């Protein structure tokens, strides 16, 4: 089901960049409800890419207390996470930080996101490292392809 009237939630910097959309400003620590979804926000800033590039706003979101998407950061939520959408390939990360992040969040399950910049071999390597980190904390890694459904 689509939610065409659903607003876009984002930190203040996003609001300035996308004025033509219906936007709701959010900050770390806030909770909003949209239809059947409870959204809890964490973090506040994008991970540093390089000192020459300004750091922009970023919030992670925990959906219905189950699925956590950190956006472009390693913000660890102050909550139990069932499923972690784990960043796997982006200009701002290295795999050791990904592995530390997975261990810090200690989710029951993970799947890789931020994967379009990775080759097939790079994705396989990232998935293997994420799997090792989540298994270290007793969780399971899911090799998610487009269309994969992860049930509660």
C-alpha cells in the first residue's frame, strides 16, 4: 500500500534543500506516528566523508521498534533493534566501522544497504564481514535482494 499523502521526515538541512515537498522537521530523540508506523529518530549528523566536505544533517529512524535504518551514519539507537539495515558501501565508511556498528547495535538480523557502489565481489566481502559481526552478537545476516521480504 502506498501513502501518497505521507510527509517526508528529515533533519533541518533536508528541509532547506527540498522546499517543494511537504516536509516535517525531525531531530534525534523525537517520535512521530504516521498511519500504522511509529518513527523514532536518532543521530543528528551525517558521518564525516572528508575534512574538506561539510558535515550535513542526518537522522536514523527506528520503525515500529523493529527496523532501524541509520541513514548515512553509525548512530547507535538507545533501543533494542530486531532488524538493522546495515550500511555496506559508501564514501564515508570502512568495513571495520561497519562491523563495530553492528556489534554495538547487536540486532537479531541484518541486511546490507548502501550497496550500489559495490561490485559483486565487494558486496560479497561486505556481506561476509557483516554476517561475522552479527553472528558474534547472536544474530543472523540476510542476503537481501530486491523484493526480499523480512517477516517479523
